[in-house]
């Protein structure tokens, strides 16, 4: 009709719809980020919900179990804040008060510890650092203003700390029914395909989020304990900073090492070399033992794709994009593999290798 190829028209229409959906997702990316964080928080809470469902009396409804789990977590957060939060705040206040003295160029050269073979070059190194500091002094005030604006923006978004648990509560309560209703809208073959996809994504997100939490806790405990035993200042503050940065793939741990060494170096901590050796040992243990073991359930992404995803995520959504890059790439891989598997099964071609997920369940 009118010389238009029907298949080409369908393909063009599909591309147009896909582009429109991606554009809409980009326009509502802030709201989408809140939903994603709520999903991640739900995966953190859900193991406790399953334990509660396993041992609850028959007369207690599931909603009551979910509510009790959230109340328990709120109480646990309050106790943790009382035990560690006050000390971390005190260390942060002390560091902010000591910061002008620590960055004073007049006496910083005598505080920073250096190996003996570098002592003869101390004055040359200090002169170079002083020159660089003076050259960048003109950018300090604009940077401070941008930092202040960022802090105010973060403070204005503290309402999300309340909104995210509420959304997580609703997701845990309604998630299984929502999945079932979605699959009922599809025909039999599509329902089977998307049932496998949602199951794999469930396992992926469950393993990824819980692994990040465990790695972050391990980093906080290890860094805080080691720095405290060495007598380093601001031990809990630096350990908490390293734990938070652990949620940002690749870039976060490197930034944590830089911040830790810089603060301890300018503070005049004498055992800086021992801290460096501890960091090397811990990063080796985590990167080659803990992380592969905890991330073994489905988070199988080639390093090249991870790097590309980090760069693209930073361009699209900043730190949030960097944080979400690895699970998004892994999810795309799962969807592609399952669709390819269904296509090859339909056409009779050899099936591809399995996706490689574990058997532990997530939210359903």
C-alpha cells in the first residue's frame, strides 16, 4: 500500500516507541531513582520478612510481619546511631575545626611523615605542593560555594529518607501480587519467558544489594578497628566514609583510600606506611575473595562493559548512574540471554549457555 514496506514500517514504529519510552524515563529519572532505591531497600529487608513469615503464628497476617520487621529495623538504626553516630559526629566536628590548622602551609611540611630516604627532598616537595596550592587557591571559593549548594540540596531531599522505607514496605507487601498480575496479562509463551526474566532479575538484585551491604559493613568494621588499634585519629569517621563509598563501584574504594591517606597524612599520623599496607591487604582480600564470593549469583559482567557503564552512568545521572551501572548492565545481559534462549528454542537452534544464577529466591 502506497509503496510502504509493512515490515519496515513496523520496525520504524518499534524504534520510535522505544525511543519515546527512553526519553520519558530520562525525564522522570529523579522519581525513577527514588523507586530504584526503594527496590534496593526492599531487597535488604526481605530476608528478615521471610524469617518472620516462617516462624509467625497462623493468625498473624503477612502485613503485620512486614510492619514488625520495619519497626525492628527502625529500632536497630536508632541504637546504632546512639552507639556509633554520636562519636562519628564528634569526630567530624573535630576534623572540621582542625582543618584550617591541618592545611596551614607554614607547618604542614613538618607534620607529614616521610620515609627516611625522602627526608632530604622534603623542602623541594613542600615547595612544589605550596606552589600548586597557591595556583589553585583562586578556585577554592567557587568550589566551596558549589559544595555548600550541594549540601543544601542534599538536606532538602532528606524527606526521601522517609519516603523510601514507605515505598519499600508497599513493594514487599504488594510485589508478589503485582508480578503475578503482570504475567497474567501475557499469553502463555510470553508469560513463561518473562516469568524466567523476572525470576532471574529478582535473584540478581537480591544478591547484588545484599553483597554491597555486607561489603560495606566489612569495610566499616575492618577500617575502623584497624585505625583504632593503630591509634589513628578520626577512626570511625574514616571507616564510615570508606563504607559509604563502597557502594560506588571501582571509583568509590579508590576515593576512600585517597581521602583516608590524605587526612591521616595532613594530621601527622606516624604510621601512615602501616595504614597503606593494611589497605593493600584488605583490598586484596575483598576484591579477590569476599566480593567474588558474595557477587557470585548472577553479577557476571565483562570488565570492559563495567568501565563503559561507569562512564555512561556518570554522564547520565552522576553518582547515582555510577552506582546503578553494574546492575543495569547485568540486567540487560539477563534479558538478552533469556530472549535469545527462547528464540533458539523456538527455531530449534542450539541453546546458549545458561545465565548462571543461583537458586536462592528474592522478593517472590
